[in-house]
C-alpha cells in the first residue's frame, strides 16, 4: 500500500496546479513537446549522451527542473546571468 502524501506535498501539488492554470495551456503545450525525465540523474545521463553524440549547434548544456510537469528537461540555454566565452 502506497503512503498518502503529507500536507506539504499536497500544498506543493496545489501550487504547481495553480501555476499551470495561471500560465495557461500554452506553457503546458511547450512543456509536453519536450522530453521529460523523471529524475535529475536520468536527465544528467541524457545530457552526457547528447554532448557526445550530437553534432548540431544546439547542444544541451544543462538540466533544469520543470514546475509544470515536476520532471526534468534539457536546455541549450546558459543559466541567467552567466556569460559564455
């Protein structure tokens, strides 16, 4: 039998759902068109594979947590405030 989520987990899920509603379905469509990874570790492994296998100029450079789907995605954008050389 699975454990029931605690009050903090329920509140977090409600906040995430409210953000989805506030952002509208457009944001959710963008999220669902991306590959979703369940854990940061699986996203990091995919990032490592992509860095060695891809030859395009849009190589992913990092992983990030998604507030909409509660998963992880890859991005080719640098973190805000970080300057590339």
